[in-house]
C-alpha cells in the first residue's frame, strides 16, 4: 500500500500538467519574466504546494490505518 501511494505521489509531482501556474496573477507574472525566472517561479509554486500536501497525505494515511483496525 505504501509503495502504491509513493508511486502515485511521484507520478503526480512529475506530471507535465503540474508545471504550470495555478492562478492568473502567477501566469501574468511568469509571462512578463524571462524563461529562467519563469521556471524558477514554477519550481517555487510546486515546492510550496507539495510540502503541505505531503503532510496532509501522511496524516490521512495514519488516520486511515488507525481507524481500519
């Protein structure tokens, strides 16, 4: 089960559709920046999004396992 969740997480974070800005402000800002800066902005957005999602996912799996017993 853990292996499946880990694989799903890795595939989700490496999907090409993930590497786009989520809001219109970020999209407009990235359009005004150069290529290198826009890639850095995208990486920052992904980094800031993955950490809370990983924490919530871990808590969810622990809670699910605890309630399963």
